């Protein structure tokens, strides 16, 4: 008599397993994310051949570390320089890449553009599980893409996809999306924790064995994180997110994990009627300010991955009619704002406890590094005093709790990038002072917050 399938309860966010259902996951502290999963009993034949539905995998052999070839695997370009930048210089054969984003962000559009362009030079396979073949063809026709050489397949069975892929031997495969794929021997519905985990593991093993690059599209939760078990991000080589506000035409592609390049690399695209287009100079977009000087605006230089990026920080300080003044931060850490306001009161002599404070990073950019501290404080002071900062001034530096201005990485490159965009003055930490004079730029170095305030008095 066959044994009845066992039941387990798995968290959809972190993949933790429990013996019974509970409202909150004790591992990741998320609510209402635990669902029931049925586990079939494992037989000897099943355990001997876990991938029985596909016989294309070869047996490995044990080697010493000295026997491994050190020759670097050549990459191939995706035909998008911004995407190549985020991937670390191009697509590595045999790599498994996961790209996520909100519905309508442009994931399928970007990958369809990549596949159609690469199909002119190499064998590719686009697998869609969410759309029909006619829908994909209509989108490609609307975008004006070449469609005569792209291989396309509508299938959700991972074993069948790998079997058909062996017939055309593509160099790049797109799976849209991993949440609708399924394995025949996994007793759960598509999109469940077990299916997503096993399908991703199967495809990753196929990519390594056949030296085929596989790009998997992943859904995101309402919090903006990738849906599915956390092991999904562990088994793949590169995890990138396509971000963008619903009312904005610009999209940012950010790397969160990359075994073949730098993390936190940023690529910028613009959504047009012909699909996504690269933005060669993103600093020019984020610095599109008006002709009139307004208080509460400052420009800083971020360091995103391997390149500097100029962004504008806006601040609005106004008298509050509430008992508890509001503190609103868009694109910045709310706790960091509260910390800097306390430093400004203690070491700058400016009290804003009775003021509403609103700060915003123009262009929808999210600033996580501390190099924006000094620029944010100067924007707050400018709005509080109703005195605009010079339009040709750029600021960066980390502010400590003692009021000291700490250095930031790549200071020389930040100053040089600001000079290329026509900035004539800069306020930087003393430790980031340039070794050689910067042409057509006056650099002010500061050690304390009081030094920066003294410089503002002379403008």
C-alpha cells in the first residue's frame, strides 16, 4: 500500500519549514506567508535519479584544484551597454541570471529586445510561460524588432524545455517566468516554494552542464523583494532588479548579487514607444534643474558600482502647526535624516524641532551611502534660511555624530566627474582633497560641520 503524502508548512518568503501552521514566520518575522506543501515519499529509484524526467546531464568527476583551467571564460555582449555594465561586462556562458521587477516595469520588453538583437549573431531561445506566442510576436512587431531568427517556445515544463533546447543548442535562454515553471516529480503547484526552488536548481544545473547562459524572470512581492524562497537568490549567479516608479519613464537596473562583477552597479533606461532605450549620461537627467535659483537644493556625487553619478537633493523646511512635526524622506533613510537633524542642532546651532522637514532625491534614485550627509545638511540649511546655494556648487561627505566630516571612497573621481558637468566649486572632506589642482574648479575642504557653515556665509 502506497504511503500517504506528508504535509509540511513552508514560508513563502524565506523558505523556512514548520511542522504546523502559524500566523507569523519565526525566522523572517513575516505575517501570513506560511502555506501548506504536500511531500511525496521518496523511493529508492526516485532518490537514485532525482532528474529522471531529463537524461541530458553528464556525470562529473573528482579533480584537484590545480587541474582546473584558469583561462577566463569569454563574455558576450547583450547589445545594451547599460545591461552589460550591471552584469559586470557582459553575459558569461554557463551563468544563471535572475531579473526581477514590478509588473509593467519592462522586464519582458528588455529581454525581448536583447534576444531579438542577439538572434542575428547566435542561437537563442525565448521561453514564455505567461503569454501566448501571438502576444510576444505582437509586442516584437510593435517595437520594430527583427523576428526572423529568434527561436520561441511556449512551455512550462522544465524537463520539456531542456529537452527541446538540446535540439537547437542555444547559447542564451530566457525563462519568463520562473514562478510558472514546474517539474513533474514535485508534488506542488507552480509558484510554490518547492517548485520555484527545484526548477531554479534544475535550470542552474543545466546552465553549468551545457555552458548555456540562462536568464530567469522573477516576480516581486509588494515590498519590492524577489518572490519565492531565499534559496532562489543563493543558487543563481547574478540577481538584478529593474526598478522604476509607475509615473516615471525612467527605469534603473541595479545589481544585488553578481559572482562575475561588482554589486550595486546601476544602469539607467528610458521607456519609449520603441521599448527601453539606454541613457548614456544619467547625471544629465537627474540634474535637469530650472533656470531660477531656489533654496533647499544641493547637488552631490554618488558612487554607483564603478562610476560616479550626480544627483540633486531637495529639502523643504517649514514651520509646523502640529505637536509632532513631520519628517518625510523620499529616496533617503528616514533614520539617517533624524540623526543628521540632531547633529545639526548640536554642532551647527540650528534647531528644527518645530519645523516640518521634507527631503527628496530627484529622479527616483535611492541613496544608501553616507556620502550624501553633507549635501543633505546644506540643503536643509538653505531651505531653513531661505538662501539658495550656488548653482555651480557640488557637495559630498559623511557627517559623524561629533560633527566631523569623514572622507568617502573615490573622492578624486567624484570631483573630476563634477568638473565635467560644469561645476566650478566643491565642498569636500579634508581627507578627500585633490593631490593636484582640478582645472576650472575651486575645492573647499572641511573637517567640521562648522567649517562648512562658515564657507556658506562667504557665498
